[in-house]
């Protein structure tokens, strides 16, 4: 089986990848084959990123951009709402020092209370 026929992210045996890379170093692999493998890696990475985004949205976790779209405001406005405390802390998930996500259910409740 050639490497480009294998799901790159699901490789069980690293040895297969090491052997393929050794062939690349020897010049036994053409540039077209290398290009094909790299394209597949990028396609799989994109697909996984989209799966992750969909799963996050389905789980009720929103990015700043998704929350801004939902509330029909700009991204900086979302950050301002968080910074000023207008958006309650129970809506905000801090992931590390700089990454922020918002809980969709809490955001929906906040929006309903704000409209009432």
C-alpha cells in the first residue's frame, strides 16, 4: 500500500511513514507523489477542522466570530461585552490565556433576558 492511499492521521505504524520519508530522501519518490501526499494531508486537516467546528457548535460552544454572527454585532463588540462584564461570566469559557469561547445556551439565555 502506498502512503498516499493511507489516511495520514490514522497511521498506526509510524514505521511506514519513516520508510516513505527514507524513500523521499533517496529520491525514490517523485515530486508529484510528494505533492499528492501533501495535498491529501491538507485536505484531511481541513476536513478535521470543519468536523471540530461542527462538533463544537453542536456541543453549544461558539467562537467569538460565531457569537458575533449570532448576535449580529462585530467581533470587537463581543470582546467589549466580555471585558466590561456586560456579558455574564457564565457565558464565557477561557481556553488558555488568550482563547475565548462562549456557551451558546448561556448566551441565548442572556439575550432573552436582555430583550425582556
